[in-house]
């Protein structure tokens, strides 16, 4: 069964007011407090060439039912629902929220296809993603009921409790062994290591009812490459028992990562099952580099150093969340928020680490309901849906310039359609009709046009003119980085007599194209707050 919809008050610091969040799951998305926005200027533009393909900026957050459930029929969740999968194919990657309870609804009782809790066919989800070239990041989160019953007082039982027995040492990796044992089981099944001993694995083979499919042990399916340890453990707004300090979360991750360097047993930790699996730290809610530095310091003190002198970290990827905002009443265009500043700071910290781990942003997005405090507002004749599409795409174009290696948007479908709650209407697609909203159409079009292209440089900031290349091919992205409905014309040297202008189509999967005729290699490009794309020669 799905988690019940509920309201949770979230207290947001530093001038951000209290808001109510209507959420379909237990995963609450806090509004990150910001200081004054950093406006776009030539002095804070990234200039480094990146090898990251633009497609990496087009991930989406999902749940099991986003793949398996036909709207209006919650009983059939055994196979991929093709219309939903068609929309998911707009994206390059999917971050899967997966409750621990789905995997282990009773202690040491593991199920995957079907899950005893929810009946989800996880094998089908990850196989479908791989066959469609969609990268899977599985975020296993939330304590299962049996764990809370066994280890927490009834008054403190919350699915987001720290995954360690109440009263245990939260800086001792051994306190997190139950979670780390589960991570081993998952990594052994869906990772790439076919040599895992089946004697270390278990599944519940008891059918729940007549003709119920029976779970079977499987090893090395090689359908999942990335695993994430929980979500927003720095949840400063959470009730007692749900918050971890940097040191506590690092200890948690040390168990999850490799069984605290193998000390916790041969069936504990992701890397113990599959050394090739990439472990992603749970996305930080606060985009706080100080928290990240605290985790690194704990690793240096407790995990020591590798032979090459680098810190023996308990994560492979740095991960944080940021929802573009400036005030507590409305979302902000990405260029007018702190998005670039936070990205630069996190990347700066990553560069202090010898191996320089990649930095990901696994949650960003906008609501469309006019009552939400994180909404994309209507601007001029543009509806909120169109502005959401503009700002989603421009967020991608911003982060690739600041060395973020992957970006995931929150989320595929609305949590609570028509709700004014924050993060309730952030969907990039419409669940009632199972159709793409402009944001998803824009992503599909740009991914198809230039997903393999990489960012080279920015020629102008007002309007924004970014150069992307793929081999000898060049495409320019042009847009006004504002939220005022600005339009204009930019004279672009395309180095040829003609070029192609690509214009986004909000209501279809295919981008529009037209020919621009140059005068002395210069074309006049119509520019607005919706990006356009023009072919040319590198400058």
C-alpha cells in the first residue's frame, strides 16, 4: 500500500515562513532558506569547458507506481504501464524513491518481484530503465514498520527516524547494521557482480495467496549502477529522532557503503556485494557545505586514508537539493536564485578531495498551483505551466555551466493535484491524462536535439548566449535570464550563409525548426525567456 497523504508543518529559517506540505509520501521537500539572490552578470558566469553531456541535466524523480500503475487501477502493478514509460523516456535518468519497507516488510524477509508490501515488480522497473537507456539512481529511504516497532518507543515512531536503534550510539557504524544488511541484499541482486555467494542472500518464498508469484534469489542483474543512502538526513525541521549530524550520517553511510570497511560482516554494505556499484550520499536539504565538510572530517578520523593519500570516503558522489527561490512566497528564475552560488561552493569542496567526486543535484523544481510558495508564476501571457517549462530547462542550462554532473527534477507527476501545498504540484507530466506538460516536452526536445553536446563557453549574459559542441557541430542556446517577459533580438555570428533556428514546442514531443538567412554570417535571433537554439560554427 502507498503511504497516506498527510500534512506536515515545516518551519523554514531565515525569513522563510511556515508552510504546510501536502505530500503523497513521507519525503517532505523543505524550502531552502536563501540570502539575497546573486543576479546574472559576466563576473559570476562559469567559464570552464565541461565534458558532461547536456542529457545528464535531464533526470526526474519517480516512485514505483510511476512505472507500473494504470491510473484508476491500483491492483495491477506487475508490469510496466506503457503510456507512463513513454513519458519517462523524455528523461535521461530516474531517481527512484524506494521505501525500505518495500524490500523488507518483516525482518530478514526480502521481496522484490513482487514486493510483499505494495506488490511492486522492481525487476521490471529497473530492466525497463536499462533497456531504454535511462540511468537508475535508487534512493532507499525510510525505516520499515518492524524496525520502528522493535527499536523505537511508540511515541517516537516515525518512518523518517534515524535508521539506528533508539538510544544507540549514532556515531557508531555498527548501529546502522540492519540498514546496511538490506543494502547488501539489494546491491547483490541489481548490481553487476555475478560472483556473490547465494548463500549470503535470502528472499521470502512464501506466496501471500493462491497463485501469488513467488520470489526467487537473483544475483548480478546489472540493472542498477547507483544507490543512494536515505534522503535529507540533515532535516533540521524534523521531529525528535529524525535528524542526523554530519558525523552521525557519515557513520551511517560508512555502514551502508562497505560495512564500515568490512568490519561489520561479509553480508553488510553496498560495496561488499558489488565493488562496482556507485554510492551516492543522500541529498542534503540545506545545500550546506559545512555539513559536507563534517562528513569528510569524520571519514578522515574514522576511516583513515587510502594508499594514495586520499581520504577513505564512504560515498562516491556528493549530492544536495536546492529549489530555486528568493522569498517565501514564490519560486525564482534559476539565474536570480542562489543556484549558481551553491553549486560553485559544493564543487569547490569536491576539489579539495584528491579523487574529486562528482557533485549532483537530485531535487529541484517548481509547483504550478497559484497558492504554492514554490510556484512558477504566470508571467504576462505565459501560463504557470509555460513558465515552469522555461525555468526547468534554464535550470539545466545553468547547472551544466557550474560543473554539476547530474540533475534530477522533482518530480514526474504531482503529489497532490490541485493542492496549494508546497511541492504538491511539481509534476512535469499530467497524471489524469498521462501526458507530458511543457516542461517534459521541452526536456525531450532538447535531449533529442543536443543531449550529446557539451557546454563550451558563454558569449553573452544579457541575453544569455551559450555555446555547445559535439565534435565539429555547434549549437547556441539563447534566452533572457529574467522573469519579466522580456523579448528582443540578438545578432549572432553563425559563420555561415544560413543556420537552423530550433523553437520549443510546449504541446508536442518534437521541436520546431526554421531557416535563418545570414548577412555577412550574422543572423538576427528572436530571444525571449524561453530558450531557442541555433546552429552555427564555434567561435
